[in-house]
């Protein structure tokens, strides 16, 4: 049975879980299961991840990146020193760190993972997460929403019938979901949130407060100094955590600034009351999302049996107070809010391995997907009316279709535009892709059938058919901005693996690890190679020689980036295995 790990790839921290002897546990490395989602580049050019990178951020902010999750799905690079990396590549370093920790603990090669994402992540962000996994040498067998994973952790702990509100406030994102658990079926009824609201914003409120204090008290301008701002960020994080347990926190930063005549020190006290005043508007926004989720689920607050707190930012006392006031019940946090998403991912990973059959997961889409058409918006004629096909909160997987009509006689083509959003004007939603569908010059009113197929991972497939002629087009909306080609993916894997290899010793726990497929090989190639090696043990001498030669030829083609040759060699190897299995 091939192992599958569960990963919570978080904005502030990340964790990995695996099932040991029927129980899902967080995998620890260097004494902790919580890994700061921070990546750095040392003076020597080595990649560092976790606490080591986080500690470096104060002295070398230009060679350290944190909160990369907020940039997932965006077409921009981040800098580590003089080198540029995509958000997927930075995330891949974190995933490789977790993968390596898992291999050391489990003693076997890891090539498959379940990864969680915020429920309100867009299609582009989900695909970027999948790409990060591929770059790290992981086949992402399932992407699940973080609130859903948290519900799995609690369902595993208490399988009674219940309706749960999952309030997930992390470092960079906020989600709220209404989940129903009945007869071990975990069903998400509604989900909403904000991809740019979390603990990072609360830290920034404190940073702004400290900057104002220094500028007022010391008459200095520090907004443009990255090292000072890095120190203030670290001080803000420390103060925020302290204020969860104490009414006051003292911030002491010696030699924060140097003038021509003296060293400037920062010494100030912040109260929990003042901090809560700073973030009250942000927390009020989360309660607006809570009310929206209840409305979408057609529920009153009294219908909620339990409230689950997820994410480190829920440790702020005001969060529990606001929820208790609105629901008249105390939120639960007996499973560590920092760990319950990873535990839920581990439970789903165990199910992917076939270890447990307890429970069924029913997830939903947090967005509406549709196209544009000629119609009316609020009674006014429009060329860009948004026409929904798969509506928000639809259970996954979902497949919906509808018919559209051509406008003029002998129409030669139609521009099929795919949008994601809720606004009645398509142009105010997110354009995921557009495709020119060449027609057969049919008369006006000819039917075109549009089919939207959304899978469990939130990947959307489009199928359009001209009904009269049967002519069709197909497309897969995997990334709204940019998608790595196979060539780019392989080049990126080789680049990241090269940087990682020079910084970290490869894991070698036993002979099974030593004979694994190199990490730089994409999963769909590594799977057939691993399968071939298993079959080879029982094959005849001649067949073994053929398999060895085929594997070597395939690996050589991949190493030289000859992808067309590699694809043909993979097919040849598949043919050999097919005949041997008959």
C-alpha cells in the first residue's frame, strides 16, 4: 500500500499528518509539528525552510519570504536575494520540507498527498497549489477545503449527527462553512469568506501603531527600511500572541534605528483592549460572512449545534466572545486550532489509502461558474449578461449544461467566455478563459450546448457542441492566469530539486528508499516506472532486461528534457507491462 500524507499548507504555518496504527498523527521534525511557512536563502545560497528561515527574516528580509499563500494563483515573482521564484516554487520548498520529514518518520518514499486550501480559494489558486505539489515531487490525489478538513477531524472525534459552523481564521485567509454530519456523511451546506483577511492583517495594524509611535515620539521616518519593518513584524507577531493570554504586552526592540547622534530604542506597552479596537472592523467583517453562510444554508443561529474554531488567529479572545454573543454557545477548540486542518487532511489521506471506510465526504464549490450571453441586467439590455451554469454551494462533483442560440444567419464563430463570480454583469466577475468556437455558418437560432464539469478538486472542464453538426470544442480551466506547460514544469522541478539538493542531504532510510524514482520525475512518469520495477521482480530474465532498458531510456529522455520522446517511451513501457500482466 503506497503511503499518502495529508498536508495543511498554511499562510503562517504548515503541518503534515499520517495514519499510524489506525490513528492520524502530526509528524514532527526537530521537536515540533508546526513548520513556519517561511523560505529563505542563506549567504551561501542554500535554501532554508521553517524556523531557520523565520529567524533569518529579521537580519535578511531581502532573502526571506513568508505568507506566500496570499500570492498563490497570481502571475508575479518574489525575490530571494538575486533570484526570482514563482509562488508555486516557494510553496514547493515548504512541501519538500514536509515530504522529507514524512519520509524520515515513515521510512518510505512519499509521492502522494492530500493538500488543503481555503474554501474560498479560486480555481487559479487551487491549480497553483496542485502545481506546487507537482514541483515538489508529489501527486496531489485530492484537494479539500480547510473547513471541510477541520470537520473531518471533529467527525472522527465525535460521529453523532450535528450541524457545525466552522470558523477558520488563519494567517492570511478567512473561511466560514456550515457543515452537516449525519450517519458519518460530512456534507458542506454553505461556504464563504475572504482570501485576504487574517492574522497578517492584524500584525499590520500593530506595525502601523508602532510606526506611528516612533514617528511621533522620536520624529523619525522608518517606513522604507526593510530591516526595521522586519523587526517590527516579528515584534507584532509576538505581541499579538501574548495578548491572547494576557491583558498587556510589552514591546522592546533595542537599537531599532540609528541617527547621527544616538541609537533609538522602541519600548512601549500595548493593551488587549487597544489591540481589539484596532482589529474590531476586521472581525466584524468575518461576522458578516458568518451571517451570509447561515443565509445560504437557510439556517438560523439556533440551528447550529457546535462552533469549531480553526486557525491560529481564533485564539484571540474577542473571536470567541463575538461568536458566543451571536450564537449563545461557547465555541469549541479542544482540538488545537493550529493542527485540526492537518489532522483532517490526514484522515482524508488515510481514506485515499483505503485504510478506513468510516464516513463520506461531500464538498461544495464556493463560487458560481458561468458564461456571458446577450440578455438583460436589471431590465436594461446587455451584451455581457452573466449566465450561471454551476451555482455557488453546489455539491461536488458537479456537471451542468444548457443551450444557447446563435444570433445571426451564417454566424461563423462564437466567443465562449468562462467566468467565476456572483455579479449579474459577467465583466465584473473573474474571467477564467475564453475560446473561439468556429461554427458551420448555420442559421440564426441554431443551438450550442454548453457543458460545465467541475471535479472534486475544483478543476473545471468545458465542452461546447454545435447541436446540428456535432462539431465541438473542449477545454480545461486549470489556471485563470498562467499554467506551467509540461516542459516548464519539468524545468522548474529540475531547478527546485537542484537548489534543494545542494542544501539538504537526500533521505535514505532503507533499501526501498534507495531504489525510488528520482524526485525530479513528474508523477505520471514515476508511477509507471515504479510499477515496472515491481513487475520486474517476477519477470523472466529477457523481460527484465527489456524493462530495465525501457526505464533507462525513459529516465534519460526526461533528464535531457526530451518530453515528446519521453511520452513515447512511457507508452512503450506501458505496452510491455500490459502484455506481462495478461
